[in-house]
């Protein structure tokens, strides 16, 4: 089965063709970063309009790169939520209409299901059950994955997502949008420990996270003294260390609590080198199998949607002839294929 995947939940237009027998045939991501950078964050209406302009040419380009014609596609998968509703509706409308015109089945994929299955795009893939640490711009959660659509949220952020904390802290430090990668670069030139930031919720029982206090602590530290370049780098390094300490401590707790021996890390913050290094050391110490998608599959992309959609289409799941998307959509509302529609 050959599936066209379409991702438009936020500020990246992603398209991919995944083939059940031959793997990923082609994928392309168009990032709107330049468009939004002058505003310091994503402007939803601009995001929607840009998806309208970029999506169809990107589909054509990706089909050519995959040496595939529209007629040889067996189904279309698109991100149905959660995300920016206008942006989602662009992908939903195009995917549903194209599938109708081609007489092919269509399925709506949960964006976070896409992220947590992204390691399946690699050569060495995790087997279920596994625990997934999903760390993106909109979500931070630990999920026990026992099968496709069988997800138990073990803990999640009570306020800001990890990526959001990276982005907001980057803004405080005068870095340009998108802040996460820029802050990680700055942190590499600094030393953690000169500033003392909290490790939020680390001593509290449970698996929830909270990152908004950390961002405030950075703001206070930054106000207390005028920081030179080295000072900003040291503060960035301490912030990153605090996030990495917190995420890795909660991963260890989740693994011990569930008894699961495989950890998957996905979502944009999963591209962070320091987090990857720390979890690699921890996995060796604790005897876990650890899986990360390559950095380009940690951030938003069409390949993860094509893959998740292929699994659901292959199992017979289809959406009716409606165009629908959800801005909010809990991961635990998902069901295994065959037990319900992905979009209500
Ligand atoms: O998964 P993603 O591409 O989009 C969402 O679904 O949100 O994640 C984007 C988030 C942004 O907050 C971005 O700053 C963060 O991931 N991010 C990083 C890094 N690369 C992306 N944060 C820290 N270090 C990175 N290297
Ligand atoms: Zn994402």
C-alpha cells in the first residue's frame, strides 16, 4: 500500500509518500519560519494562507520525487488535529477532495500519533510496548504505547510545553524565532551551574511536568544583572540543563513505574542534542532500548503522517465524505483501527 501523507498543523507544510513494501519514497518540508520570524511567533492566519499556496506544488514535487503518479497512490492521510484550526483545514480540505477525486480512501491522523510512530521510519524500529516521551512546541507528555491506537498518558505538562519553554526563554535572551534550536546553540557556548535554576516537579511524585516557573526564573535571573554574551550563554546552558534533568528524571520514573524497557523520544525537542546525549547515557545505565527518529523526523513532517496513515488505512480505517479537523484532540481518545473513526 502506497500512501500520500499531508501535514499542515502549524507552521510547516509537510508532504511524503510512504510505501508499505519499499518504505519512504520521498518527503519534503516547507518551513514558514521566515514568514513568522518578524512577528516573533506563528501568526495563525498567515500560516493558513501560506499552506494554501505551498501545499499543492509541494504535493506535485513530492510525487515526482517518489516517481509516483496520483493514480498509483492507494490512499491519502492528513493531520486532522490537534493544531491551528485554519492550518489543519487547509490540509483536510485538500486531502479529502483529492482522495474523492481520485476515488481513494482517506484517513485523518492524530498529529501526536504521527510523532510517536516517527521512529518507525528508521532502519531499527522499536517494538511495542514502549514508553514515548513526546516533547514538542505544543505538548510534553509521557505515553505508554501498547499498540496502534492504544495509548495511556502517564503524565503531561500542567502549563507550558518543553518546546514552548525553549521558545519563550529564547525570546527572553534576545534570540530570534524559532527559539529552541537557537537556544540550544547558545547553550553549547555556556556552562551550567553559574546560575541556579529550579528542576520543576522533580521531587514531586507523579509524572507531570511544569515549565512555566522555569521561564520566570530565567526572567528574574536576567533582570538581576546585565548579562554579557558569556552570561547569556551560561544562563541558556543552565536552562537547557534544567529541562534535560527534569525530562530524564521523569523518563526514569516512568520506565520504573511501568516496567517497560523501551523508550522512544519524539517531537521537536527530541532533536535537542543535549537531551539525546543524556538519555543515551541513562539508557545504557538502566538497560533500556532507546529510539530517536533522526532530527528531521523529530520536527513536524509529512513522513510520520504518511506512515501512521498507512497503518490505519491498511487496517481498513476510512473517514466519510466530510472535511473535518480538530484544534483540540486528546491522544487517549484514539482507538485502534476498526474501533471507530479517527475524526468524530
Ligand atoms: O514537533 P514540532 O516540530 O512542532 C510541534 O508539533 O509543536 O516542535 C517544535 C518545537 C519548537 O518549540 C522548537 O523550538 C523545538 O521544538 N525545538 C527544539 C530544538 N529543535 C526544535 N528545542 C530544543 N532544542 C532543539 N534542537
Ligand atoms: Zn509536532
